[in-house]
C-alpha cells in the first residue's frame, strides 16, 4: 500500500532518541528490489511498471538519456518522490524483502536505511566538518556520547576517503572545503546513520577529473559493506564502478521504462537490444 504524500516538514521530524549501539553496521548486506513501479506527476505518467533487482553488496548503475525517469526512480527508492506535490506512484520497493511503503515503515526509518547523495554537494555550509558528519544522528533519533561521536566522525570520514585531508581542521566550516571534498563529506554524513543502501544521483557531474576519480575509489571501497545505486550519464564511469547496469528510455513522449538490465559487462559489451547498443556507443542521448 502506498501512503499519502508527505509534506517536506516530515523530513525533519525528530524521533525519540535511541542509543547509538541500536544501529550497528548491518550483519547481512541488503538487496533492494523495485517491483512494477509506475509514477506520475499529476496526470503525467513518467515511469511505467519498472522492475529492477539491485543485488546486495554491489554497485548498480542507472543509465539513459535525460528525461527518461532515472532520477525519479532513484527518489522513489527512498520515499522522496512522495514529497513532491501531486506526485503519486504504484508498486513496491523491497529492502531485504520488506516493502518500505508498507504502513509499519516510518519515513525516517526508510531514509535511515536507504541514504541519498545528491548531484550537487549539500553540506551545511556554516556547520563544522565534524558536525556535518553527525547531523543525521539527531534527525534519526540516534543518541551518542561525545566519545562515540568522535569515533564515528573518524570512521565515516575515513570510509569516505576524507579523513587524512581534514583531520586537523574538523572544527572548520564544511562549506570551506572544495567541491570534491564537500561531496565526500556528504557521503560521510550519509554513512553515519548506518544505511544498508546508498543512492547516488550523478555524484560526480559537477566535479573535476581528480575529484571524480577519488569519489569512484570511495564507491569501490564502500561496495563491500553497503549496496550502492548510482545514476550517471558518464558511460565510462558506469563501466568503471558498477557490476550491474539498467538502461532507461522514454520514447516519443511515453513513460520511462527499462529497456535492458543485467551485468555491466553484458550491457556494454553484448547488449541484446539495439537501442541499448546505440545508446552505450554514443549514437543517441
């Protein structure tokens, strides 16, 4: 059952505090599965019965031309679509077999389990680097001592490949970092609440090649402990970072669908559909 649309204020609901120990890293990696997802903005249908299995502990890349529904699909995977006025959807999103749109799933629990990193880095600019990392604890109701927070800051910044660069200036504003560093800070912030899945919406599109390479290294290092789904327009990046790929397409004003999905090596090397071959080889899009 799909709940009624939530208001933006729901994103900032503060839950009763629970001990930090209540949210350890997941013992088992979590798979994510979308089943027959359709989506609308008002009367306009933008996705039509999209189904996709995203294996646990791997990187799945969503590729396709602009306007084919990739980012909408990504937002549906952690219940951000419902925050848009007039947006509706049908279908299921299963995290380890449990539908995150079922009534027993609280919005904050879904966002905690399935984190998001956006196209444009969005750290809290006036907040310190350290406080940026732990900002999600309050919103998700996680209580931690000062010592636990210090350990968490080092752990998450290390996983995001940023610790060695900022360890001596943790109290400086996050907004003073470079674009690539800000994006890695946002990754660290997402990791602090122990997500099982991390969604990334074109995380390198605004970054220089050096920063892009570092983000890709971070993705590779994280994949063994969190399931990652990334939207990218960079075909070389999809080949470098992902194990599975799904090609989205919306033709002649029709809603977006998945034309083909499978191992990345197959999608780029031996696609079954000629439209996939044309896209990955740069003949359109």
